[in-house]
């Protein structure tokens, strides 16, 4: 049963948008072996011991079944010059991987080439998160490119990080 809210959802969304996030493409393989990917900005580190990360996926996403059935998934952290990749994997087009260079990771999961980092995980837990499912992964392997600027999303727009503050 839905509860009446004491605030406007669009204004709430705008308030949440004041918190900048990184941008990732999370990938896996469907049960039939087809690659699956989706742009995610809800990714976060959860624990160092054991090494756990988390992200959220809308319960109505047609990609949820693939992630639920997967033996592994990979978080591909995008660089600040990869806005096109973010937009591609956020779209509903069917040929998301056409022309995108990948290599196989754990469980055959596609790792997008040229990103800032790959974080390869085995599913660890799944939790109800309202209109989203919270997926927690146990990190089994990672690699990254040092001194790479990540793609950032805030207030409904893409951003790059400026210089370090003193």
C-alpha cells in the first residue's frame, strides 16, 4: 500500500542530485550467454573485510533477471571522457555492446576496455530497497589505472573533477 508523502518527489530527486556520484557500467552474462550491461550511479564501497561493494537496480528493469541468475558481475568505472558509454548503456537500444571493446572477466563477464577500473564480483547478497533491489557483491578481482579522472554525475548532468583542493 502506497503512503502519502509529505513532500514532492521531484523536489526530493533534485535534493538527492546535489550529492555527486561516480558513473559505472555494470556488466554480466544472461543465462543464454548474451552480454548484459547497464549504467549505474548508485555504486558504492561497502566493506574492506570482507571486500564488498553495492549497487541498486530498479525492480522493473528487464535486466534484473540476468543479474539475479549471474555467477559474477563487473563494475566498470568510467573515465571522465566516457560520457558516450554512459549514455549508451543507459539507453534501451538492443545492441549495447556493438562496437564496444571488451575482454572476458571472471565467469566470462564482459569487462569494458579503457575504463578507469574493473571491479569483478561474485553475488553476495540481495536486499529489498523499495523500488530498487540492492545488490551486494564480494570483490574477487580488480584492476585500475592510477591518476585517471572518473566521470561524475550531479544535478542531472555529467561533470569532471577539477584539481585537488589544498
